[in-house]
């Protein structure tokens, strides 16, 4: 909270959430904002652990220099470590343009009386759209039909018109959603519009849903020709779908995961695909990222659709993230309660 003087803000963006997007959003929310822009290297440079925080750009010294005299930091990948916090005594507010502040040492922030906010829901629509796109690609075998024609000029349409190799359509198809949060609920609405028979399992969600509520995960799996995962990754849900669960699916079922890789046992998935028990899978997230060289998944290219964690990669996500973060800065400046605050 400021005393009426201008507030100094560091917009430590990157090549996705651009510093200029943050600056424009902050200036829209705060009348007297002195914004200093810094561009970090992600995604052209990989993120990783930095000191005691996870998924951050390796830029502690650059961030410390930029934060001299600043009260507010808005960032996506900036490493807000104990070292950074100790070196920036004027810092009072950190807003992370992500669904969670994994790049912030929350204990150190609390010790230094720094509030920490984040931007939930910024990529829900993009991830839901991507999920449906991946589902359609797997069901209709779009990548497998694309590659021979685009790369070799080979016309293999006749092959995909055989009954055995032709795809499935969403209309009247039983589709089970494991999880019904911000993403899952959007996917359910879209699938209902396609005419799919949508079923939902989420023991933590009550009230009206789009589709049929199924209380037992096992029952949902037995009844679903397609399952799509939307659960949060917690100790309880890690490995939620393993060999036993995949074995409950009808023969020829399809698995879609654009949520979190560790929800799904990849080894068991590969076994089920190789045996023909499952007909296809579409994955955007993996147990280990980047996908390791020894992964069996690329060897199953005729049955899988693989993308490198792109579910949230839309321009609207970057713009929403900057706007949600800037709204928190505006609340802080005006002395209002913060909407998404952890410390």
C-alpha cells in the first residue's frame, strides 16, 4: 500500500507474458505507476530449480538489480528466492502471472513481510480448447493422416475408410471426465454441444454439472469410451490412472491428458497401447518433462498424439495473466483486500 506517491513496479516478463503486456495492464489499474521492464529468457531458455525455488529463470542477480527501490514485482518466471528477498528491502508485493507461485520462497516472503499473489484461471479456456482439439485429433487420427500426405505426398485416405481404421465421432460417444474444475467444466460444456454422452467424476465438486455425475471412478472408467483427465495433482491423485484403472476401460478406449503428467502411469499406458487394449492416447503433459530419450511413447506414433505441454500457449493466456496480476497490484495500491494472496 502506498502513501499517494508513485509506486515503483518491476515488470519482469519473458517471451510469453511480455513485459509490455504487464506494463500496459498495470498502468491501466494504477494511476501513478513507475514501471521498469525486464525480459527474462523463458521459453527460449528453459526454466528449472533456482536455489530453493522451482520452475524459475536463472536470473537472481538480474532481478536484484532491477528491484532496487521497487515496491512491487510482477513476474512469471522470476526467481523470488531468499537471496532476492533479502537484497530488496523495499519490496512489499510479488504477483506471479501463473496458477501458483512455485517460483517464490513463501517462507522467506513471509519473513520479509512481502505479500505474494498469483493468477488462477488464466489458462482455463485455452487448456479446455486444447483438450477438445487433442481428443478430436486422437479420435479421428488426424496427425497420422497428415504426416504421410504432408511429408511424402502419399494419399492414404482409403486406408482410413476401412471400418477397422476409421475413427470415432463425439456424437453419442460416452466420454468420462476425471475432475470438474475450471478446465473440466469447460470441456464438459463443449462436449455436450458436440452431442457426447458426458459423465463426470469429481468427489470435491457439488451442485449442478454438465453431464451425468458418477460417484465411483471405477464405474466411470467401465462406462467411458474416452477418458480425459482434469484432476489437480496432489499426493492423493499422483498415479491415479494406472494399470488396474486402464484395465477397467472398454476395449479400444482412448485416454486424453492435458492436465498433469503424473496423474497417469505412462508405462501402464504404453503397455495398454502396445497390446491393443487401448486404441489411442493424446498427451500434452508427461511424468517427466522434457520427454526423456528412453520414453516409449514416440515409438507408438501410430496410436498417440503428443504435444510438448502447449495447453496454455495462447496469446489470450498471456494477456489474461498480465491483467489478473495488474488487478492485484491495483487492489494493493488502493488498500483493498487482495483476491489471490498466499502470504
